[in-house]
C-alpha cells in the first residue's frame, strides 16, 4: 500500500515555470525578481503593506523578537501548546519564556490567563514582558480582540505566529495582521511550501526594512564588506521564492481540499463514542491545515496510541498533537500559567492525515481502520 503522509507537499504546476525563469536568468542566489514578486504578492494576499521573505518561519520569529528589542534577561510570553520553534528564539537570545495555556474553545492562547499574567506582573511592580508570541494552532486563529486589549493596557507588542494559519481569517481579516508583526512558515508540511522558507509581515515599513538588513548579514552600505551590527544569513533564495509564487496561486484550492478532509472525517468518525474534534471558534474561518481529534479511551475502547499504531500498520502516518512546551525537558523550570487544557489535549489528541491531495479512497481507508478498532 502506498504510504499516506500527515501533510505532504502538493505542487500545483505553475511552480516549475517560475523556477525555470530563475535558472534561465541565472538568478539562483538570494535576491532576485521572484523574491521581490513573492513578497509583493504575499503581502497583497493577506492585506499587509510590507513583507520580507526569509529562510524559515523560525528565522522570521527570531527577527521579530530582535526588532522588538529582546535582550538577555528579558521575558517573553508564549503559547505553550505549540511546536518548540515558537519559543526557541527567546532562549537563543538569552531571554526567558513564560508560557500561557490554551482555552478549550479553540486550543489557542487563553486571553483570560494572559490578562491574569500581565496584571499580576504589573501589581508586583515588575516590568512588562518584551513581547507576547501568540500561536494560531492547527490552522485556526486565536481570539485577538481580548488579547490585544490586554496587551495594549500594559504596552506589550504582539508577535503573531501564523505559521500554521495562512489563509485563515479572524473576524474577516486574514491571519498575520492581528499583531505588531506576523510570522509565516513555508516548511514542507505547511498548507503551501517553498521547501523551506518563511515570511515576516508588518504595517511598519521601517521594521521590515530593518529585518531585510539583518537577514542579509547586516552589511553596511559601503563598497567593501563592513558590519556595524551582528546579522544573519536569513534571506530566502530567488529559486525558492519562485516555488512560493506558484504555491500562492493554488492556496484557495488547498484550503478547500483540507476543509473537505475535515468534513469527511466528521461524517465518518464524529458519531463514535469518545471521539471529539478540535473545536472551531465562531470568530473566524480556519484553513483546516490539520484535522485533529481527541480520543477518550474509556468511551472509545482504545487509546490514542492504539489508533496511531493501527494506522501505522496500514502505512498511514498520524501524529500526537503538540506536547505542551511547559512539559518539554528543554524548558523545565519555566513558568506556566494554567496548563490543564493543553495537557488534556496532549494526553488524548491525534493529528489525522490532512494533505490536500488525499483521495476519498485514502480517507475511507483511514476511517475504516479507526472505526474497526473498538
């Protein structure tokens, strides 16, 4: 049986034309027409005035923290229910992450817990955190109105980690626009991919220009190589940007395909005892990047791990949901506000195959295996 992957790349056909243009013009290195066009087209798609294409979502997040002045010894708040890359750049700069748990309604950062943390710090006379990193989990936006209200009251900028939510909306506005800076990823498992790559967006043009400067080794304007600050090799290549341009054109169809996946799963599995889907909040439309379920072993008759292994036995990849960062050994000792919601989701949560190229036969094969377990 052919292997079914969790979320594989899905090329649309136009990508090769842009890549061939890069080869024909010899624009192989970073910078070039595709890169400039990809930044412009991406910014236009999400409605942001400024965008900088970089080598990864993690690089974009690192730059965002630097642009907000993160220094050694600072603290930054971060969603706990996410991939480690959301918090790694905090530690890499010698700063300290403080984790905020999820709300049950969306699995995203709980605005009430964020407000409690900020108010407690203020009452104790402690300085506000340098930034709050809010992650849009599994393709669904966090609830930004109360998050922005709490952060504005305490003068804390928001970095929106929209790596998983490209194409989703919050109250009619595309994700990535709800914070001071927005971060996207084009890793191979994302809804569109450039193989590796990311994007940093903002309303602040000066910030994006500074990001481009830092991302190209912070080279001063001089005929020789001169550097006054430390920079990074973070710019996206013109070749990969060409792939991104082609992928951006098929994004609406990729969202619809993943939405159909979730609808198929809900119809086939939604009535099973103990099986619950990740809740969808009413304030926006997700991009349905991954379809996730929780499995209550007492009600279902099998554990999340039983399901994962049964799928693996028929050559189907599935994966537990993110292990909360406050439970990760590398972040041992970091403060967590709350924790129970993400811990419960991790204990029983499973990501089902969600690629946009899945066929109905593929989906039926997956669902038949799950329904045969109890």
